[in-house]
C-alpha cells in the first residue's frame, strides 16, 4: 500500500491512475465497519484511497477529540490485509490552509439530532469532506449508514455544490451482540460493551412493538429500556422520516420510518439507528 502525507505526492500518484477512484474518509482506529467500506470501494472502483485524519473542527467537545483513539500501525496492517491501494495521512495545515473550516447551510437537515446536539459538527464534517473531494476528485465516496445523518449531509453537499462524486451508503456492521462497531467502543470495558448492546436491542424491541403504541409512547419505552441500565444515559431518541430526517408525530406521517439515538455510557458517546418500516 502506498502511503502519502502530502497533497502533492498523492495527486502525482492519482494523475497516473487511468481507472475510477474510490475514496473512504475515516478518523482511524479502524474496525470491520471501516473495512467493509474499503471492500465496497475495492469492488466498485479501480483505485481505492483511504484517509485517516482526526478532524479537530468536527468535535464540539475538546475532551472527545483528545480521547479519540489513535492506532495507526494496526490501521495500516488492516488496510494492507484488505488490499487498499493508498493511505492518505494529511496534516492539519494542509487540510486547512486558512486555519479554519467553513459554514454551510443544509437547512433543517443539520438542525435535528446530531446537528442539534453537536453544534458546529456538520460544518466541520462538510468542510473536511469538501476539501478531500477537491484534493482527490473521487468517482465514488463510501460512507457508513451508522452515521446516517452525516451520509445525508454529504449527499446534500454534493447536490448543492455540483461535485461529481457519487456518494455510496454502506450498511452498519455490528458486533456479535448487536452493538454497532465504532472506534469509540475501544474506550469501553468488556462489561460496558455488553451493556451497550442494549442500545440496539432496544431499537429492535421498538421495531417489534411500535404498531401497538404512539410515537411518543415508543420513545418513552426506549428511554425506559436504556434507563434500566444505570451506566447509560439517553441524549436523544428520535423517530423520523427516513428521507427528510424530520421527526414525525404519528406513524402515518411517513412511509419510511427510522429511529435514531445517541447514548452516553460512562462518558463515551455512541450513536445508532434502525429502519422501523418502509
Ligand atoms: P469514522 O472513522 O468514525 O469517522 O468513520 C468513517 C466512516 O466509517 C464513516 O463513513 C462511518 O459511517 C463509517 N463507519 C463507522 N462505523 C461503521 C459501522 N459500524 N458500520 C459501517 N460503517 C461504519
């Protein structure tokens, strides 16, 4: 695998490539969820670039940024093993020549859920992705549905700015117990990982039982499900239209219904989502 730390050296290589370019942006501490995106890119494009860049401006809490896991040597081994062609490790200075990101208008999309609870988060995400797309000009870019709202924001970014990259969404990869894989899971103990599996189990329970109760009732039951475990705290549980991501009041308000949640477990913030019906 080729490793690049400067924009110039990466672009020199990309200029030699004749086929399609697939791109997988990550913040490292790679797990099987990330590797599934690399595999999709390898399947669908001729040359796959993975980036590892812990983007400081998308963190709204300094402590979350400072505690973000870094496992570069292991990441390289995993990327080599799956057959990734290139790894890009840019510096902050090259990514942000002016020292800061930009502001974007994604309308209501960035005002709910992650947008509401993590002010500035999507401006940070869109700034870094726009910059990467400008540098790499990928034909395809692969994003996980674990960060479903991020996938929607990036799709909107592409639509608004006329970028030619096709944005591809990839399914959530889970641990055996159902916990959505996340780099932040590395900060959980074995016991905490077991308790955290209730995040998904509670969503599955909602999917099985929602027809008998109201939207508000389904949210209250979920909160009770999580609150039954002392170390977990619900930041939000929302039931939304799967296209606009706007909260619904009644089940009849949508034909694609999704539940989204953010949970804190001993200071580690985890998110998950599930389609209830479509
Ligand atoms: P991150 O390194 O957390 O910024 O994630 C990089 C990419 O991997 C994003 O597109 C995420 O949505 C995706 N990703 C993270 N976890 C998973 C997972 N469990 N399953 C599928 N994709 C994931």
